[in-house]
C-alpha cells in the first residue's frame, strides 16, 4: 500500500491520534508517497477538462496540501495561482515543490495558511472577489456534512461572477466489493477513534455524497453540472467511474434603472 519512502506504521498511528492539523504536519514530508495523494492521472484528466472551460485568470487550490493541484492551476490559469491549507507542514512541502527546492514559491504562486471554512480572501467593497477558478482534490472527507453549507458559501464569496468551482468525484464503491468493505471499515474505525480519543481526526469520505453536494452547492448560489472524465471509463451500469463537478457562480443580475 505504501512505498518504502512512505510513513511507517508507527508514524501513521501517531498521526491518527493527533488533530487533523498536527497529523498532517507530521505526515507532510512523506505524504506524496502515500495513497492519500491524488494520483497524477486524475490531476491530468481534470486539467484537460478545465482547458475546455476557460480561459481563467486567477485560481485557488482549496486545501492544497503538498501542492499537487497547484500544477493544474498553473496549466489552466493565465494569472495568479494561490494555495491555502491549514497545515503548515503541508504548505512547507508545497513551497519546496513550487520553488524548485529553494523554499520560495515561484512568481505566480502564493501559499496561504488558513481555514477553508473562513477564507481570508473575502470580497471587499473595493477589491471584489479574488478568483475565477477554485479547485480542490481529495479534501472533502475532512469536513462534516453540516459544515458543507458554510464551506460552499465561502467559495461562492471569493469567486467572481461566472467563476467556477471544480473538483473530481469518484463513483462510490459498489456494495459487496472489496473497496466497499474497506471504506466501510475505515469509516467505522474513525468513528470509534473519535468517540474515545480527543482531539478528533475527521476523515469520513463515505459521507461526501454527490446528491447532497449538488443540493448544498445549489443552495449556496451555484449552477451545478457534472462532466464525465472519460479517461476512467464506465461502470457496468454505464455511469462514469469518475466525474468532474463544475459549480458556476451565477453572474449578478444587472441593476434595473428607475429613471
């Protein structure tokens, strides 16, 4: 499951008994050698799909981790690229990645430590929303279902009218398959761990359901569509194995003159 460069069982146990923030600080140096890092195949497929939706100027990678998704934004955005994450350790690895190892980010890339539930890019009366595109990869399991409305409202606030919020969603494992039982077991272990140990470590990927996500995005003010990522083929029932959710902030209605 892990490469030789990945974390040891002891290191994973220490991480699992930490908070989300501190756990990822500990895991950061070896994160890219774990299965938790979004595969390049998914990143490339998303970049290809976004190529047909642009052009985009300024992009944000929400919960950017070690920065794999920043490469997608650099491919599809003509202007600035920003990553935000709660973990200082993950951001340090991202800084090394984007700066070529010198510890400084490239001229187009900015990294910000912050909470996705309280984004520091809130629009002001003078500056306006900051981004044309927001992406996120593999982070939504760290948010409880009742946190999604606030999270999506934050994204809506920082997107310019007509801006896009895009992220891939893999089809759920079919009941009875090995993947289904593995995810169910992992979810059960996390719930038991959080019932008996503090601080909590939130990672419930089975709770991120597409129907619920579409509903909450619509409530937040987005027009929502999904696009199949054909690189991953179809399930036996003909549905896509992987989709790209594209939520568009509806352009503001023009003011009606009273004169």
